[in-house]
């Protein structure tokens, strides 16, 4: 049963949050690149992008938490399906977010596929186009002003529509304290996870693109 759900867009610290939640015992945590280990659900996400009914319990079966795309695109449906789940909205400076997303996850989604591309990578990439880039951003992510408006509208809607008692607005640079206070768990005696800079992301995608590659759970 999903206990914690992150509604922040990709590149707002979602991988760091995933690792933090798993360190705090809320594992496993669903994340976009984890779909390479759960390929049966990729078609379900594509169906969701088409507006078809979704069994969210099935989608998150076995997960205690979830962050990142594609779930963030369906945050209203998922938070309604799991009304007891606590919600975390990761934020980042809008300009920094756009620059990071443009050069990493969007670039990976629109780059030409190599001849030896892994079929699962191609399927996940198409799903990300359907859900995120053509869905959330209406095929206009390269229109910087439009993308920033979508980002800021999303943040405002989450804050307005969800019960404040259920919601933590969080920047990963704040570290363990606000997260642990919100979840009611002790603060670990170790640094907060810092993951997925752009260079590391590019290396991960390069591995995933090639048929027969192995996947480290990441994003």
C-alpha cells in the first residue's frame, strides 16, 4: 500500500528523495527508471496517458512510496486513490529546474534511438513522451516560457488542492530534518542522499539505451 507519494516533477531532487525514503524504511520506492525492472507496467502507464481507466492499486502493488514521473503526471488521481498517503512536493528554482530537465531527461526522450537500442528502453522512452512531454507539456517543452508556466501552475495547484496537513513542500537541500519530522521518524546519522547530477544521468541513459544492458535502480 502506498504510504508516501512525491508529486514533484522530475529533476527536482526526486532520486535523492527516493533514496532518502528507502533509507528511512519506506521501500521500495517507485521511480521512472525503476520501470526497467517492472516492465509489465509500462503499457499501463501508456493506457493512463490515453485516458483509460487505471487500477492504481495494481500500478503501485508492492511499493510503499513513489516519486518522480510518470506518477507525478497523475497526482490528482493517485492522491485520491491513496487518501491516507502523505504527499511530498519537491521544489526547485524554476530556471534551474528547466535548465536541468532540458539537458537531461528531455534530451534523452527526444534523442535518436541507436540501431541496437534496447526494446524496453524504446518502450519506456515512448511512454515518457506520451505521459510527460506530449502530455503534461503538450508537446511544447522547448518553449521555455510555456514549460515554466506548467511547472509553476503544477506547484500552485498542489498547494491549493491538497490538505496542508497531508503535504510537505520540500527542497532536498533542506536535508533530513523537515522530511523526518513530517514522516515521524528519527533523523539518520549520515548525510542526506545527493544523487543524479547531469553527468551521472547521461552515463546511466547511455547504458540503458543499448540492448542487453543492466540497470542500476536510479533516475
